[in-house]
């Protein structure tokens, strides 16, 4: 039997302090390298880039760092650049092949990263099922990746998108997330010119630039100069023209560039909107209450739609399968004390039958050993954690939750 230590023994700290510091620094450096490489590979999803088969093998499969990601991704291969066959990397002896859904190797001499926007619905759904069935955890959403197509409203506005406008975000968290996703954004503040900001990011290998506009939201306290919230505005695109950037109509933006840029903005809203804060209802400002109430039960965004599909495939594999039902916007949970609805976008909970709001801050790791098909959707884990807890609501011991259940 083996056991793990919660920390480094004091004696070891005293006798090997320098070695421990070097080890920690090394681990920190490796983690930073892995994160940067994962982001670099994910950025390729906005590019129409291909590689010769031998180059692909050496760069994305045999490479000691990149290979940890490349071997868990779906790729496409082609001989003529027109007909592409998708599959997962498969090591056959000393050679790598791309194994399709039927298990047979796909033939081709050029390889590109698979994106669902170039695949049919049936193919995408089949790959989602395959990823789950094989227990594969992709380094980022690929099989379950959201797709964003031009809407009729965007066709009318032509030069900009208002799809994610008029949301209220927690500014510090939003700014940090923008930077983590590779967007360049100045800070908002109460100085001259600080009330508006434009976050930008390059896509399509640097040939296209997306701009996400957002504004400072003033506080009610004139003595408070901190920026707590920002409001969202337009998304625009520009094409590189020599040393300058030329504004481009949305219809001219390549599909891969448009969908990847809009996915990032959807992420900013979905993660940092005040509607996703489970404690906001108790301490939020009255002037945002209408926005909060409409958003926590609002229509699902593409990211929430993908989350719904993931749940539809995950829940039948779980012990709570008999206590949950997926509806249009909600996951319904049948507890032993009462019923609940969890919104698939915001993760907020309403108790049945009176739709009273239930505030629960789930603990990390609440999904136990459940396999999730991707690593970058914390809301999926949050919803599953809440569902597991509520399905056994008669075992809850947290007094703050019990008071709400009794109300």
C-alpha cells in the first residue's frame, strides 16, 4: 500500500532546500511551456494551414511536448486538397496513421487540423461520441467545439456584430481572461480616454484582426475610482493590408477566423458576466438586477448549446441518470426534498415549484472520477457538481444551503 504526502517533510526542506527550489522552478517552467504550446496549437484552428505528412508526424506526434496534445486531436488528410478524411492519430508499429471513424487508415500526403465548421453535423456528432466512448480528454474543445456562423442581424449590420453586446461583466476577471486568451487590451479607468477600450487579437496566422469593444460602467459611489464592471459592445474585423489594417465586412471574414474570434468573445461573456456569479443575487447592485434576471434564464449561447450536447452524452453514464432530465435551457434534477432547474448557460439554480433562487458555490473536483471530454469548460464541471449534490439533497449539511431549502 502506498500513501501520498500532503507536503514536503521538514527534514527534507532543511537538508535539500536548494534542490527543492530547483525542482519547483523546473516544474513551473515545464507547466508554462506546456500552456504556451497548447495555446499555439489551438490558435491553428483559425488558420487554413496544412503540413506534409512527415512534417506533421515530427511536429505534432513525435515531438516530446507538442505530441502530448497532437496525439489527442482529430486531424484530416488529403491527396488533392479537396477531399479530406478525418481521424485520430494511431501508432501502427513504427509508423503513424490517421484512423477514421470506421477504424481504417485515411490516406493522404497533406494534413490539417480538423474543425467542426468544415464538417457535417452527423460527422461532428459521431466524433463527439467517439471521444467519449474512448475516454479521450482533448487538450481543448475540438470535437465539442462551438461553431459561430453569420446571423441575419449581422448580415444587416454588415461591418460589425452586436451578438454579444449589452452584457455586464466583472471587469478585472474579464480583462484577465482576455489577456489569457491572447487579446491585447488596455485598462479601463476614470482618466481621460479610459472609459472605452478595444481588445484586439490576431487570427488566421496574423492576416486578420478582431476587435472587441467594451466600456467602463460607473459606480454609484462618486468616491470609488475602481473599475468593477464593464459593458460589452461591438465586435469588428480588419484585414491586414501591408503595414495597415483595413476594416472588413463580416461577410468577407473567413469562416475559421470568424468562428474562433466569436468563440473567444462568447467565452468572455459566459465566464465573467455577473449572471454567472452564484452570490450576486444577494449582494448585487439594483441597477443591474433586470439584466441579471433576464440573463440567468436567457436563451442558450453556442457554448451552452455544446454544453447541453455534452451533458446529453455524459448523464446516461452517471449514477444520477435516473434523477435528471435535460430540457431546452435547463437540467432538471429530482432530489429527495424537492426539484431543481439548473440553467445550462449561467449554471444558476431555481427550486421548484416556486422558482426560488438557490445559491450554491460548488467545491472544486465535485465530479469525482467522471471523465470529461475536454479540459476548458469549467461551467460543465460546475453544473455536474451541482446536479450530483442536489440529487442527494437530503445529505447536504451546509447550513447556508439548508436554510434556503427550508424557505
